[in-house]
């Protein structure tokens, strides 16, 4: 799971968007240059399957879908942030 999520270059971008209240797919694509709808949908699907995100669909016209971080996802993202911090420390030690 960690390899799949961390290996996707868009997952961290996705988590950052969600942290800033951007939770609708169309809005995500508009806010990130180079991110296609297909790649975003694949990333959202993987994160949802792992229980990191939850998909909320609203019975509206036009249809509205939002993604939110689950309690498990909050723990997972915290671990990723710790890994990222360790990476920065390792890079600083190389100097």
C-alpha cells in the first residue's frame, strides 16, 4: 500500500489539495498543471480502495462528488509526512 500510494507522484499533491479544502475532482484538475482527469481518477480510486479517502456522492443535478480523508487516511498521511521529514534529514546529513 505504501509503495503504491507513495510511488504515485500525484498522491502527495492530492493530499495537499484536500488539506486546502479542494475536494472535487474537477477543481483538483483545474488547480494542478499537468494532472489529467484519467490520472486523477486512478489516484483517487487507489486511495479510496486503501481506505485513505472516502468518496461522497450527492444526489444533485449536475451530479456532485467530493473526496475526504478518512480517520485512517489522517494516520497514513502523518506517517508519510514523517517519512518525508526523515528524507530531508538524510539529505542534510549528506552535506
